[in-house]
């Protein structure tokens, strides 16, 4: 049930990273994840989001060549956008 904190939250070895997490889908998904996960949540966006006690925001252009190296090691990454690397778009 949405809005009910799980008695046995799932754990991951690292944070859950939501690429495009500041968009509409991310805003709907984060509360559900908070109810069922026991790990940090990182919202990645080109525009600076707002960190708070439950999520951390990271401003990052995921289409940049070095973007992968700026994500935390061991993260579970969920892509909520359709970005293309510059080499593919050219």
C-alpha cells in the first residue's frame, strides 16, 4: 500500500540513483521508494534539485561523456529519461 512504511524495507549495497528524478515520474516514485527502501536516494538532474533529509540532489548532465564516473560506486541506477550521448546524437 502506498504511503505505508514497509516493516521489512529492501536494502541495496549503495544508493538508488534516479536519473531524471526531479521530473514528474520521479516526484511520484520517490515517496513509494522511501516507503519500501532502507538506503539513500540520489536524484540526478541537469537542473539543480533540492536535497533534504530523505533525498540528495546531484546536478549532472547525464549525456556528458564523463557522467558515469560522477555516479556513486555500487549504485542501483534507474533511468527516467531518454538522453543520448553526444556521439550518438551527432
